[in-house]
C-alpha cells in the first residue's frame, strides 16, 4: 500500500468511541474550567501560591489565578477597580498613551489606599475619534465602550468580586460609565440578587471635580494658564509619574503651546466667545493639539513635576474619599 493510500485509509477510519464526561464536569469541572453550570468555588491547594510572590499584589494582570482567588476569598479584597484610560494625541510633547499611563498609576495608588481592592487592567481606549492630522488618537463609540465596560464589570462579578468601581481619565468615558453603573446597580438590587450584596458604582470625582479644583486652586492661584487639553495639567502629571520614562519630551516644552495661523502662540478669544474656527476661509495651519479652556490659550510651557504631583495627589484623594464614603452607605 502506498503512503498516500495508507494516509487516506487512516483519515477515513471511524475514531474509537469515548466515554462522555459526567454531566456538568466539562473540561476542568463545571464553570471552573469555563464550561457547564456554575459550581461553588473550591480553595486551590496552598502550594499553588508561590512563597516568592511579590509582597504587593493588587494588580489583576500581574497575579496568578490562585493569588486572585486567595485575595478575594481570604484577604477580603472584594472590590474591583475598572479604570478607563485612552489613546489620544496630547500635544507634540506628550506620548499618546497618557490617559492610560496616568490612569494606571492613579488607580494603583487608589487601591493601595483603599486596602480591599484589586486593579483590573486599565482600558486603553475610550470614546473618541481618530484624526488624520493629529495622528495620535484611537477611539471607540460611546455604545461600544459601554458594552465593553458592562461586560468586564459582569466578568469581575462572576470572578467573585462583590463591588465594581468604575473610574476614568478621559471625558469620553463619563457617559458610558454613568450609564453602566446605573444599569448594573439597578439590576443587582432586584430581589433575586438581594442576598449577594453586589454593587457597581461610578466614582466620578477623580475626573472633572479633581481637574476643576486643580485649575482653580492651583493654576489660577499661581497665575498659570488653564488649558483644556495637553496643557499644564496633563503635561505636569505625566512629567511627575513618568519621570525617567520619557513620557514627556521635555526638550519641546519651550514650544508646547496653542498655535495661531501665523505660527505664533494663539490669542485669547474675546470674552464670552469660544475659540472655534469661525472663518472657514482662514489660512490653514497645523494645530499643536494643545487647547485652551474658558476662552484662554493652551500653554504647557510652565509644566513641572511639582505641579504634576499636586494634580496626581488630588485625583487620588478625591477618588479614595468618594469611594470610602459610598462604601460606608452600602454597609448600612
């Protein structure tokens, strides 16, 4: 028999009968292996947790599954923090992953301060739109972001977390987070879930309230410009958190401002008016991606690590206080 004929005969033979697994057993046994009906969780063997593991274990992606299980069931770390970062152009001086990079450092410190939380992987995309000029943005639609947030929150609950806290570093995530938190919190207040004590909460003070107070109490108090995007607030925080990591091209700070058509720093808008492109026939020019706020001009030139630390500390403080106050109410 030729090799080809033998191969053909082999591939057409009926495979031997196999004994089907017991009902609900699946691969790995029920849903513990990803299949079948949900079964009560079981402690993994103690020797599955390495004695050489890092002392600080608060980041889901950097933990093994037995370490996550132990944290939830034996250390009381039942709070999952889901932070939305983003990929967005941030002036010529800042890297595009700024929202995600800052969000990662911020949420880790929030978890440390809370003491009972695990940080889920920071989402690298938010509701936004790409540009063929400022080529640094990759975004989702609000509907897609909401679907992803809802799915990950539900997956965290299925894992064993009883509380999921949503946070964000980009304004595009405000509406998706608000809607998902409201939807899931209402769902888990239904009678059939009453005994599970599951909660989903949107901690919004890490974003707008912290940034607004920073603008008023820190920047304006020091006579510094308030920018809407890629100004001192963003740049300084990235300088502080990314020290030695080149998140900010500090050699470009002297030219990190909002440009006008003449290639020079833009002029403030008249009182009561936004900056907008009022004249469609105005000469074209390349915008820096740095924008102003409240009629002002975007300007990051006076950014410093010291100013960045203040912004970072405010965001963490505001988030921790809000989460702790909210958690006190659900324990009553």
